């Protein structure tokens, strides 16, 4: 049985990162001691903790925490960390729980430290074009706050109810990464709580920094294994004044996906370049109970262009539309009315949940490959689905090579589904590695994908990761058994 589909009950494999540790189960007496530190209303123990805290969005990794602490401020987090270090109890930081690889699941039990109550936008610094936030601020709240003031926070992961702390933990990307980059490109500074409860600042409001090792960049994408983010300074851009989206249908899957590298090399300045198939769109229609503007064709590209001039954007749209038609598109539909915008983007945002609803249970390959290899990789996944008689629906950020391929359970017995997951993921991740790709484009490694990271990079690479983990967290209490 693979990690993706195993049921874990406060137990985990041997921690290869930290040796000779003896992390212990947290008890009622520990909950009482923590309540005395942070306040009784913030601490729950055992059966009082909702089952929702035992898994993330895909539920493939399951383990209940012993204690839940709902932190309200940095002092709460530091108090928890000091106590956990003293008592040798595991601590896992958690935001909204929207992850897909078990990254915020307490596989050692211990303390689950929820940060959603730390949800204040602390400062908008217009002179330095940045905003300072607590980790529990939701992505959609930050976007609305910035846009209402004429600013733009570009990272745009599909799950808008994710917290900024979670986005930083996984270096989340999203649909606009093709033009604007990912979360790491917009984090200027962080306030961190270390495992011993000390607080340090890394980075700041400066645009440039060549002052030694970049601890800030080590934290981004570390999935809460090194330190806990208690505050973040994020870079902003001026809000683009013009934007246009195009829905582009193709009569053949191959033609659609092969158009992607051609469009990218055409330098049209796409903000987003998404790939989707009719099958996935129909799942979203059924899930949402709303019609998509067009489902007559096998495959679609969804393109967006933005800028600071209506004239420039229109010219870019016209050039891109001509290019699409020259590469075999049936038509180019302008997503220009509120009705069309709502239908298209709501459907795109619902793809994951729609596929999950159609299958009962799913697991995901969040692979990233060079953009020139997108067509080859998607074709391989189609061939694999036929060979194994399975559903492997896919969609993704074709413009940056990040593809989401889902294995659907469809009523298979648990052991059979686990075996299929092992076989399918072995093939897909090996294919990605051969193409120069990586295990995760934006969802992280967490608990579920560690094996594939280790296979791809080997012992010298993993030894360096374990060394970094040991320096930050010598007792191994922070989010054990994740990544390494």
C-alpha cells in the first residue's frame, strides 16, 4: 500500500531526518498546560477535535492530532513551541487544510497548531509597494483588499480559500505563474517562530538583498518543517487596467496540446495559459449545475492577457487569436460578458472537486515538466489510462508545464486502488524525471510524495535536505515525516 492511500493513525514510518528522537504522545495534562499558556478557549483535546483536522482536501493521509491549538497571535505560537520543545511533542502548523499531499496532517499525533484566527492585514505600505499580513489571511481576502486599492498580488492558486501561510509553505503557483511567477517571487520578508520559541525576521521591505544565505527562501516551500510563519511582507504590483480572456476549442486533443509551446514561443505575453478537456468540463457542469459556454469540442485552451492599456491588450488578443487559428483552433471565443466570465472561471475553479465527486476518491500527480514536454506527457497519460483501463482526467497550467493528473477510484476496492496508484505514479513520475521535470509544481511533497522525491534526487541530495532540517529543528518536532 502506498503512502497516498494508507490510513495512518498517530503512527508513521521511521523518521530518516532526525535520529534518536522520542517524540511522545500528547496527553490531557499537556492540553491543560497549554491552555494555561494561551487560554482555555483556544485548546481542544482528543475526542473534542473535529475529524476534519485528521486529513487534508484529498483525505489520502489520515491521522488525528492529540491536541488542537487555535493560535491568535505570535505569542501563542511561541508558547506552544517552547512547551513542545521542552516536552518533545510534535507540532504541525495548519491553515485552511486545503492541501493535497498530507502536508498539514499530524502523522505523529501531537499538537496541531491552527493559524486561521491570525487573519489580519496589518499594513499596506504604498511607498514600498508591499503589504504585511498574518499567516491566516485567506488568498481571496488579500486579493480583494489589494484590488480595491488599485494594487495587485499576482499569485493565483486555484483554491482561493487557502491561507497565505499555506501558500508560502508550499510555494503555491496558480494560473498566472506563466507571466508573473509563483509565491516565492512575491515574499519580501517573513517573521518566523523557531522550534525553540524564539522569533526571528528574515528578509524585509528591501527590493534587493545579497546579505548571506537566504533563509527566507529556505522557508518558502518548506511546508512547515523548519519554522512557522507568523507574519509575511508581500510585494505588490500596480493593478492591470485591462484584461481579456479567450476560450479556444480544438477538434483534436493532440492539436490543442501541441499548440501550447508554439503559443508560448510566440511571445504573446499570456497571463494564463490553461489546458482542459471536454470530459473534465462536463464534470464541472454536473458538479456546479451550470452550463459551460461550449462543450462541443474535445479539448480547449483558456488564455488570458492583461496590461495597462486597452489598446495594447486588444492588439495582443488579436495577434494571439490569429496564432491560435493558425495552429488548428476551431474558433476563438472572447470571454467578455459577466455571464461568460462567471461560467468559465467558476468551472475552472471547480475542476478538482468535480473530478473528486465523479470518482468518490481520487489521488493526484502534481507534476511539472519543461513546457516543451507538456504535449508528450499528456499523451503518455492518455495511453496509460487506456492500457490500465482507468480514468486519468487531467487539466493544468500548460503555460508553465504544471499538470494535474487524477487517478479515479470509481468503486475499486481499497487495495486495488492503492496498487493502481503505485503503478500509475511510478510510471508518471519516472516519465517526468526523464523529461527533466519535478515531483511537484505547486502542491508540495508533504507526506504522500516523499518516496518519489527521494527516488528522483538520490541520497546526496536528500542528505543535504536532512542536514538543513537538523539545523533548524534538531529535535525533529516540526511537522515530522514531511518532505524528508
